[in-house]
C-alpha cells in the first residue's frame, strides 16, 4: 500500500511547478489507482523532446476494471522507430499504465490507450533516446477492443480449436471500434486474418435475451466465459439471422468475446440481440458496452522551446474509380497560434505543393507519403514533416468514409504537376478522367502516362493505350493517336508487349497520319536494338514492318517481312481460308450495323493472325470501307493509294483506286479525285471501275 509520504513525493517530485489543489488531487487519485508496479520514482525524468496534450472526459460507469482513454495522433521523426520512448503522464508528470495499439517504423501514426484516473489533461511524450524502464502495461477492460492476427493453419471444427489459433500467432494491429457490427477489415489488410473482439456487456434488467451471430467465414461468440454460438462452415454473411440462442440473464456485466477467422473475400461480423420486450433483432447498441473514452489531442509542443510547426491530418473521403482503385482526399490544417499571420507552404512526396493554412490533397495510389509544412512568420521559418500511410481504401472513418464528388477530385488534381507523378499514379488519374468523362483532363494525363516509362502490368498498358488512342481518333488528333502507342512501347515491360504496341503504332500511324517513313524507321531501330526475340514478339514486329512497308510503297519488303512473320495458326490452308471468309463476313456485318470499333478490332486480329492478308489487299479494301462509313474520307483515300503504290498488280488495286477517288470526292477534293480516275483509266484500262462515273 502506498503511504502518505510516498504520495507527497509523487506530488512534489516535479520541481519548479506551483501545485494547486486540483493537481494534488489528481496525483492522489493516480497514486491510489494505478498499477502496483508504479512507485516513488515513477515520474518523468529529463531528456524528453516533444509532447502532446491529451484531454479526456470521464463517463461514469460501474463496469469492472479501470477507466481508460485512447488517442490517435502523429509524432515526428524524433520518436524511436519502435515507439518504446512513448510515455503518458498526468499533468504532474506521473507515468500511467499504457498500451501501444499501433506504431510503425514506416510512418508516424501512433494509437495508444492509457489509464484515466480522472477527467482532465494528460500528456504523451516521446523523443528520448534513453527512455528507461517501460511503463506498466495497461489491462484493457473497457470499450469494444479489437485485435487482428494473421491467419494461421490449423483445425477449426469447434470454437476451442479456433481460439487456440489466436494463441499461436502475434497480434499485428489493435483498436477500439464503435460497435459489434462491421462489414470490412478496419486494418485495410483485406487478406486472410483473424479478428478477436472483447467487451463487457451491461445487462440492466433480468430476462430472456436472444443473441444472433454471424461472420463472413467462421467464428465463435462467447459470453461470460462460455460458448454461446459457433459457426464452423465457411460462408459469407447472408443478411439474415442464421445462428441464434436464447438465455436468461440477470443484471450485471458480462464479458463478451467474439472470434472471426477471415479465410477469403471481405471480413464481416454481426452480433444482434432481441432483449426482453423486443419483437425484432437489432445490433447491440454501443451504449450497452463498457465505454472507452477517446482523448482530444492537442498541438505539438517542443519541450523547453518555443513554437513547433505542427498540422492536423484528417482523412475526408474517397472516390471509387473502376476497375478497382480508390482516390483518397485528405485535409491538412496548419496549427498556429492565433497571433500568427504566417505564410504556409505544403509539400507532398508525390511532387505536388500547396499554399494556405488549410489544404486538400488527393492521393492517387496507396503508399507511404511524407507531408511537409513550412510556416514563415515575421522572418522566422518553422518546418515539420509527417509520414502518413495511405492504404488501398480509406478505413479511418466508421462505418465507411463518404464518397467524394468527381468535381471535387478534378478541382484538386487538375492543377497537379504531372511530371512528378509515378506511372501508377498517372494511370489512376487517367482512369478517373476516363470513367467520369473529363476529356480535357484525359488528354493531358493520358499523354503524361504514355511518356512515363515506369513498369506496369502489360495487359493494363495495352488496354489503357487502346482507350487513349480511341479518344484521340474520335477527336481527330491522328498524329497523337499513333504517338501514344509508340510512347507506351518504351515502358519497362516485356518485349512481347512492346512489339504488340508497336504493331498497333504501325497500323494507327500509317492509317491516320503521314508519318509512314518515321514509323518504318522506328520499327527497324527497335528490331535492331533487341536482336533475337521470342516467337510471339518476332511475329508482331515483322507484321508491323510489313504494314509499314506497304505504307511506304515497298511491296517487295512487305512480302519479305510477311514471310518472316509467318502465321500464328497451324490450321490447314483450306481451314485458314474458311476462317478468313468468316472474318470478312463479320467485318462487313459490323460495318453495316455501325459497330465500327468491333470491325476495326476484327481487322487487326485478322492481319495479326494471317499477315499475308496485308499483301493480298482485301483487308485493305475493308479498312477503306470502314473509314468511309466513319466519314474519315481523307484517311480512306490515303491508305488505298498507299496499297496501290505498293502492290500495283494486286487483284484489288483498281477497285482501291476507285474507292480512293470516291473518298476524295466525298471530302470535297475533286481535283484529287479526277487525277485518281485518270490514273485508273491509264493503268487499269481493262477494269470496269475505270469507266464508272
């Protein structure tokens, strides 16, 4: 038992402080209530660099155990990586029992719980390289306390076997949650893990209580140390009561433990009840559990110094961007004295900057970001940095963060410096502008994404480039369309994907722009730089070279490249002809039904599978028809003439010259149309197209 002189020592040990009655009373309560491990010397010594105030209210309760409060806040780089220098004290410096719930070497966010003898002000300290003996460990009897563990293999045929699995591994995250109902993993892990909830349930009146329980996979519900309900068959939560049990309870406090083994898909838990006199099930209200108080966190204070730059970090909302990305908005607010009129500058480790006392920033991809603030006041500059973890989704709000309007997101990222963003971030921005149909932003971000050489998923690169090219073609930006494929091919991806993108580049640039010589040179340079290639990559690049050679009027080179490319199928010749006949009918049908994108895709597929079709000319005739159906008359005329110049003896040469003349006429280029008709009569006098008007 602590004696009176020991209490006096606890009160007066902090020198240089005029103690009032309130402070003495606080110290007395602490001395009588804290764990037995705290004795005469359990006060904070010297060497502590920083602190924050923690102000907590006290909710009266008869629940077993000690009152506690919890807080979540950001430290700075002065904190030891493992958090062993964190201490919570009363305002007189007495160290309190505490437990660190969350600390990471990667970022500066800390979550902890501490014993709360009375309502009032407390302090959390850090920044001491030699912090001394660790404080007493807090026993948590209040709140709905959740601990998360990695899933370990083992039998789970009953609740005892499930419970043993928790003892075979180590908790990697813990927190207080607002209720015993959750439809996601609050750690953001979203993989296989195990969750253990503990709380003290208050029964205020005697009677029959029916409990209903479900988890997304398997789990158990124990009450007062005895098993109440167990789910042993994996399966999602079905949105209805599945497991229930009725029992008679007297007034009092009942320890409740819920274990959930999250095997796949999304985590989830539901604990409902039907108390006496109630006709329907409902989630157990948070007020039925012993409360855990959340402390209000004060500004950063530099021990023994003046103003220390500080800012608050608030997760605001997120916006889903298909197929599976979230853009997350955070608000950063500078904490400055009321007497300041500062100039405030913000920096973000994605290369963006901002100015003002409060700014919003949109994080485009998960990761650890370093946010910096510079506060300039009366010629003095104060700086601070915080490392923050941005997860795949925003789980900092309960039960789920609000959805951001697309316009709010656009207002922020429209002003981003695209040169500083990673390829992954640029890709997510591109998907945002594409999905929400912001064409102006899509063009700028799309070009920046294409220029970026960062490695990405190969199929994603191809799909994104295809989407951007379609947009540019729709807008008539023909040269830009081809360049997107060329730029995307320079990313750090495999040679097969690069060759595939270069094939698209050859077809697009040769069809829609007058850059055929540059296209051919780019393809030849790439082939020379890469030497021997895997067969699929070699097939694509030789097919591209054949297409570019046709555009440059060199049929002999095109024939050589087609032979080197070969076919990608082992079909017999007759089967190949049948297949090409089917493709021809399908392309004609899609053109006639105005499904132009599908027709274009089938033509690409046709020439890729059977490169000799590039030489024969029928696919070229269909491409001309497709372009004329899309009112792209000049492009249609261009590719028709390209082919005739390359393959003047082709069966389709005369018809293509006639189609080119018709295309020029439709485009209002009558002189060009007449010149082509004259050429047709001169070079192909035997053709019936030479005498059509």
